[in-house]
């Protein structure tokens, strides 16, 4: 039984941060309303796991079905689709995006129409000091990369590039470990034990997030990744936390085969929230085959 949660919707709107609030113009609201209606019309109840019902006059999903699946109030969603002047947060819009099965371009379009500021997909990276690049290169033949707290990949040595060469021949949308592993099958296939590692990685990310709560770039990244990956969303909503540390990773390389590595995180002096992650062989077999990644 569907319940009109107007009061809950009001609470949602009050909880939105200033950076996530939109006051679109009349023309933009009309465009937003039309966009939502067309996205809703292209889905059937079966697409979202609902029974077909009888005497359906609505093409696609009903408004109340979208509201229920997205976890928002029916009246609030109806007003949004009618182009009324209401505010919406990135988090609520992303829930609607997931419900309507929007792809990445559609998700960003939804945020723009709602007046939420869109940050560039590839954010400008901080300059990596030459000394840090020299450290990375000196670790070769051990694969190593420099990441920030959000797991953006800022630099890597040639061994790491060779280990995950598809990362470079077919680049991810975002040079980010989380994004690539949760959204890009061509990258993920190289991480044979990622399903086992994923909860710890997301927990480490959640722990780092505590230092960046409310920052626009972080909120946008989390919202976009949640819209693209239900798997990430499920792990993120657990609120588990963990600190970086040594972990065993199992990689697949098309020439060298299966490689069992130990990843170690090293803090970088002068670059807060940045870490060098270096992978060392976990067994003699991997150590013997590691040079083959250059093949």
C-alpha cells in the first residue's frame, strides 16, 4: 500500500546542503518535467520487478510507483514532474535516476535540469611532485600507483601500467579505482578477487569520507557512482569503515596469467590524504612470472 509521505519529503528538502540545492527557472523546470515523464514512460512494471496489474492506462510506470521505488513522497515527486518550483538534492535526484534506469549521460542531464552544479568528469588533478614520481619509478618492477583519499589515480609507474594495460588502451570514464572496478567490466576482469575485496575498499573510502563530508566534489562523485552501480550503493549504505593496510589481491594478466600480490599503502609526506600503493609478489610463482607483464 502506497503512502503519501509529504512530511518526509519536506524533511528531505530541509536536509539538503546549500551546494546541492537547485532553484531552476520556469523553462528548465518544464524541460525537467518533460524529461522525467519520457523516462518514466519507457519503463514497464516488469523492468523494475513490479507485477503488471490490470487496467493500466499509464504508459510505463505510474508516478506513485517511481516515488515508492525511489523512496520519496508521492506528492513531492508529482510536483517535481509537474514542473513546480521545489528544491531537490543530489542524493534524492540520484535515487530517482536509479529508479528510472538512467545512464551516466542521462543522470548528469537530470542534475543539470534540476539546477544542481555538475562538476567535470575528469577533475583537475593536483600537481604530483617530481620527487614522488621518482619514488614511484624507483619501485619498478613492482607495480605502484599514487592515489588520493577518493581513490583517484594521480600517477603510476610503468609496471602498474603493464599490469593493467587495458586501463590505458581502453581508458575508464574516470581515472578512479572505485569507478573503474564498479562500472567497467574490461578493467574489473583483471581483479579476480574484487568481490571479496570490494567491501573493504568501500569501507576505507567511507572512512576517508568523514574528512570530506559536504564537499561538493565528493558528494557528486558518490551520487554518480551510486547511480551507475547498485553494488557500490549496497556496500556504501552499510556504513562500514576501515583503514588502509596490507591486502592480498589476485590479478589476471593476459600474458603472465594469474598473479597473487600483496598491496601495501604508504603515506606520502607533504601530500595529506595521498597514498602510494605498491604491489609485491605474494609467492615465488608470481615473482617468477611478474616480468611477463611487459610482454
